[in-house]
C-alpha cells in the first residue's frame, strides 16, 4: 500500500491506446470506441432487471417512457463525464479532491465506496441467482464462486485495455442476443408497446417503480468510471484534437447507451408480454420471472436464455465496478493498493453480508437485498452528479470547452430531477426504517445519518460557488494596477521553508531552492509523518516510518549544509496542512517552496489539496516547484 506519486487516473492503462497509430481513417475512429461500452454495462446490470421486470409485470408497457427519459439523462451526464476527463485530464474523484475541503472529500469517498459495494452486491446476487437457475448450484455456493472473477479481471487487465473492452462487448452481445430471442418468444403487441412512450403515471405504485428505474439506470460509479476510461486514449492537447475526441466519445456514448436502453426496454417488454398480459402483476423477483417464463412462453429456452443473460450481466458489471473502485480510491485518497487486494476487498464487502443473510434468513431475502442495493445507489447519485456539473461548467478549468448557458440550464434541470426523485426515495426509506424500530438509540443514529447526508449534499452544491467568490476577491482590479506597479522593493528571503515528501518530486524543490535562496539564508526542511501511530500519538511516535523519516531528513540537512546553506529539519505529525502552517509560523519563514506535478488546478502531486489549505493559514508567498 502506498501513496501514489502520479496524478494519472488508472495509471497502468493511462494513454495506453494511440488512435494515430491505428492505420486507416476508420480504424483511427474506431480506436476511440470502447470506454462507453464498459460504462453501458452498469445500465443493464441485475439491479436494473429487478425494476424493469417489476415495472413490466405490474403496468405492462406503460413505463417504457421512463426508461427512455432515464437513458436521455444518462447520455447527458456521461457526455459531461467524458468531457471532464478529456479536457481536464482528471477523473471526477481527482477534481473533487482538488476543489472540496478534505473532510468533505473523505465523506464523498465513503459514499462512493458504499455505492460501489452496493453495485457489487447486485452483481454478486445476479451471478449467484443465474448459476442457481441454470445449473442448480445452491445460492450460498454461487455467492462464493463469484470470488473467482477477481482473477479474471486481473488477467484481462494484463492483456490490455482493448482486450478488456472486447470481452465486455462480447458479454453485451450475449445479453442483447438472449433478449432478442426472448422478444420473439414473448410476441408482444408492438402497437401497445408504442403507446408506452407516451408519459403517464397510473398511480403511486407506478411512481415508486419509476423512481426505482431511474435510480437503477443512472449509476454514480459510471460517472467516475467514464471520466477515467476516456483518458486511456492518447490525444494531442490542441483545440482541434480535443474537439475531435469529444465528438467521437459522444458518438461512442450514444451507441453504447442506446444499446443499454434497448436491452432494458426488452426486459420490460418481456415482463409486460409474459406476465402482465397473462395476469401475473406482482412478479418482482428474478427467480419468479425465470420460473414463469418457460410455461408462459411455451419454450424451456426462454428460461435458459434468461439465466445465461443474467450471468453475463453480472459478470460484465462486476468488472467495471472494480475499476470504478480503483478510480475513487486513487482519486480521493491518492492511495494505491495491490489490484488483487483491491478486487478482493470490493468483493468481500458484497459477499460477507450476502452470506450472513443466506445463513440467517435463507434465499427468500435475496430479492430484498437486491432492491436495497439500488436504494443505496440512488442515495449516492446526487453526490456524483452535482460535482460533475460544477466541474464541467467551470470556465477557469474547462476554458472554451465549459458548458454553454443553454447546456448548463439543461444540466441543472436534469440534476434537479435526479436529486428530487432520489431524495423522495431517501426520505421514504428513512421513514420506513424509523417505523421499523422502537429503539431510541437506533432512531437517533438513523436521524443523525440522514442529517449528515443532507449537510454534505448542501455543501456539495454550494461550496464551489463560495470558492469562486473567494477567488474573485483576491484578483487585482484595473484601478489598482498603477499603485501595484509603483510598489517598493521586496526584501530578500532569509528563512525559506521546504515541504518535502522524500520522493523524486523533491528534486524540483531542491533545484528551485538553490536558485531562489541566498547563501546566507536558513532553510527549514519540513516533512509530515503519515504513519498510523504518528497520526494517533503525534511526536511521541517512534515507529519504523518515523525513524526512517528522521534519517532521510538528516540526509537532506547534510546535503544543504555541504552546499553552504544553514539547514534544519523538522518533522510534523497528524494534520498535514495545519502542521506545515504551524512550523512555518513558529520559525518565521518568509517563503514556502512546495512540490507539484505541474497541475494547473489546486491539486498537486506532493500534497494533494494541501497547497490550497496552507495558503489560507500562512501569510507568506508560496512557490510551487513544477
């Protein structure tokens, strides 16, 4: 486990595909296609199946328009996600880390991980149910077998991004082919299907299912995933190349998400033709759907194809969920762990509760778990959509590729619809939980959790506006220009602080220090110890990492002393930003030199968002060594 020393999303495949080397014109175009297909599988995972089947069996084809609306909203949001990754060269998690306060980012990270675990839970259940339906494997063993796809993902990643994309497209083809045959068996009345595109909500139950369809369709982890996957393509940074990449990725998204829409529509149509028409209006579980398909359609293959497609959907979605988990961990925490450990961790978070439920309550609770996973996804969605719209609207970071006023209005309308629907589902769920317990302690915990969610949601929306106002206040107005230009000479720096992390990025800090620092100046070398014990007990820690850091600091002191400088090293503990500021203020430093990877925004390679935090705590110039 280590802190990342780069700012590339999915470093192992970043810019690994060069479309310019693809040969003829069409191959160069096709080289851009692929990321959206990995994203699209999240729109046809087993969690979607439950809501689609429930909607079809209860209301026939009436709610197809909801699927279409969800797909249009998904197209808008995924195009924003791709735009963010292509233009800024950062994924959604990295942008959030650069803008929001550290505490808020930590909560957003936890929310994102919960959503990914919930998504993986749906994939585990879908795979297990599919194996049970097709081969008769007990649910408990089916759940345990799903751990094996951990190694499949690692193998596919080693083969390269294009091979992984090809595998996912093959699974999508299997899913689509299975439901195309199911439609032939179902024989729906296409005139009635067409009427389903006219918006209507028959009753409150239909509204609840409609909200579930939207919540299951637009998944938060897909927004993180897409903003990273588009960076696997190597493109030039000139305006023409970026415009071309945006255009081709939008075409890629349109094709892939429309395929996902057709699959979801097919599932709902099959549910309507097979169940609603025959009077089965309460089919909500995947097991019930499988059992009824064969006798109602008159072919055993209807049930077999359903199970095969379910396995393919679970397998494809779990691969992309793992990639999203890697993206949010590296983006929010700058933390990389072994890919196998990362995959097993994500899978265990889904398997352990599933196994416990099977052992305690049996298979009958699995459908409720599937629905609960979609509720968790709905709760998280707002915390991904709101920052995304903020980031792609930011002219300072996006330049000429920032959203236009009309597009921005559409974006916020879509966001408002999503937030409103998901908040309705959130409050209904909280109310159900409160009614389901008489324990005051549990009720207090539920209310506290709900309040935290609302507070973080408000901060997520308002903070970027507040940040822009703060930055606007520090701009020099034209009326003050003459006075500023006539200012007196600035005194030379006598005591210079160096923020170090003992990586190769320190080389730039050292080089600039020797250029900027007079020979008679004093250098204050600062390093923040980040071991667990150091964060817990501060300067009393004497663990291996602390001792190693002391030795490294002594080597840096000797280096500068040999160069003729006066140098002293100081270790800091616990809060990184506050410790740097404390050491600077206590030593009366008049310049801070801090390392960066050359990012144009507030995030830097060495300290993440530390630069932005420290500059509000000290009153001295800060030089960023790029």
